[in-house]
């Protein structure tokens, strides 16, 4: 029987994950299938129970189910615990173990773009599931400072407190210190609807500033375009993060780490 995997979300038809994992499987000579499954908004728990019964070995989880996935797991990794969100499910005999590969994916892509994160000052816009999954890996990469800003300040403050680290602080968009940052990450979903979080030119004033949008598309996102206009030296979208977090999940499932460089051009041309 061929091992089966999937990505779960709603909506999900746009997902590049099936193509990415099919490339990984071919590259590493793994016999498996990977598909996209759209679960009803009120049917996540029932859905993963059904997929367990069908024999699925693992799943990726995307919007809007990452928090539900966390609560549905029998056990979770340390990085998933800190995030309070799960994006990777690993089959157990009676249910699912949860992990979060978003942060590993982001750090790997940022390292590709900047060569080092040591000592960097980072501003992250947004305090939802995408943001929560990346805090521990960023701290592990020895960044100097992480400011989390959100439209609802309390969410950012609570997320910073959960990290329990002196180098992390949370606040509302309106009180972000107007100082230069080395990396500014858009972890909101605003780009999907063509909207922008409030940006200040002073944030992008550092020479070499990278503006990074976790969202991705055929063209530069509205955040990337605005950041460039405000002085960002470099801009990038989240396609690299998507590929890298997928590679981390693939490794958790199959015990082999695929080469992400080989498929980046293929995925970007989809």
C-alpha cells in the first residue's frame, strides 16, 4: 500500500504543496502520494479522524486550521507548543503528533537571502498563526531583537509573553518604534486582499534592509512594492519559506531531507 499524505485547508485549490512534495518524492526516490484536501470550516476534527482511518501517514495544515490542529493532537513538539499552532501532522497508532515547520522554513529562507541572522533587529507585522510559528526558530538563530506588532495590540503582547524572552516585545501598529530594522516581515494576510498594514518609512531606513512577505504570488505583493518605495534595499515573498517548511515536514515524515535549490525555479514558474 502506497503511503499517503495531504495538505489540509480551506480554500486549498491554489496550493503548490502537492507539486512541491511530488518533486521531493521523485528527487529522493520515495514512493508516496500527496494531495490537497479542502475540509469544511466546521469539519476539521472529523476530517482528520477520517483521514487517520483511511491510513494517511501525515498532513500539512494551512489556513484556517493551524490552531485547531494544535488542540487536536495527542502530543506536540516544543516549537509547536511555543507557537500554539501546528502545521504538520505525523501519524501515531491512535491519532496525530503535531509539529510546526513554519519557523524552520522561514529561517532557512532568510539565511539564503541574508547569509546570517545573528544580531539582526527584526520587526514582524501580525500576531496570528503565521507569526506564532516562527518566534522560537528566529530566537534560536541568535537575532538581537524581535518586535511583534499587530492591529490588536493585546494579541502581539500575549504572543511576546508566551515567548518569555527579553528580546521579544509586542505592541500595536501605532506604537512601533520609528527606528530602522534589518528585516521587516509581513506575517499578516493583508497582501491576499490587496491591503497594507500601516508602514513607516523610518522602519526601512537601514542600509541593506530586507522586506519579507510571508505571502507569495506571481507578482510582487502590495507589501513588497510599498516597502521598496519606502526604502527597503531588498524585497522577497514567502515562496522560499513555503518550499523550506515543506522540506522540513518531508524530513519528519520520510527521514530524508530533499534539496530545495533544485526545485525552486520549477515552483516559481507554476
